[in-house]
């Protein structure tokens, strides 16, 4: 037997020893966790709720406003827009994609310039931020607050707003 063949036989014997019982992980039946680590849930009404199964991954969510005051004092209550929200004519495109946190209450946020806002009747003011409480129900309430970002509407120019017809079609 040549040197190469001897090394090949030695490697084969070593592999056989490892698979036969030299490795404790491969010796018996494989177990993923310790016995009793995650017992199956008991039948009954208190079963754990699984996360929703969606076709596409959910979009990221951003905390836009964080305040310690009450949400009722955050802006102006919009009665007509709240009625439109309950009728699904003024809603968030993706509920709670942008969030506002007011002393324990989480509200959905949409921007008057169109970001995350479904507004087919064009009732939104470009310079406002809209807060939605219970935005996915008929008990929806809408509050508006001023958007102080100068990039939204520099120097009060209304020529670039969609409602004013400032966009040109080419």
C-alpha cells in the first residue's frame, strides 16, 4: 500500500469513528431545546396570539411626535374631517406608519402635503399635520396642528400645492 492510500484509509477510519459515537451531537436523536423548555400551550381560551401572516413585510414605523401633554391639547379638533375619516374619505394610507405619542396614547400621523394621507376630496391643508385617533374605525377623530417645517411651505408660497394647480403636466 502506498503512502497516499494509507492516508486515505486513515481519514476514512477517523470519519467513521466520529460518526459512530465520537460526536455527542450526532450520537442520539436530535433535540432542538431542553425537555420542558417550551411546553405546548394548554387548550383553552388563553392561547397565544400569533403575529399576522402577510404577503409582504410590513413597512417600518416612525415615532414622529413625542410629548408628555394630553392628546386633546395637541391640536385643533376637526369635526368635518373626523366625519370624513369615519366614512373612509380622509384616512391614513398605512395606519400608524407615522406615530405620535401623547402621555400614554398613540395616534396615527399623516401630513397635509400628502405623505401617508388618503384625501380624494383634497380637504387637507398643506401646512398641517393630522393626528388620527382610532383611525381604522367609525369612531375616528382627527386633530390638526401646524407643521413648522420650512421645507413644506417656504415663505407662504401656495403655487406648488396640488389644490392650487401648481403642478404642470408634461
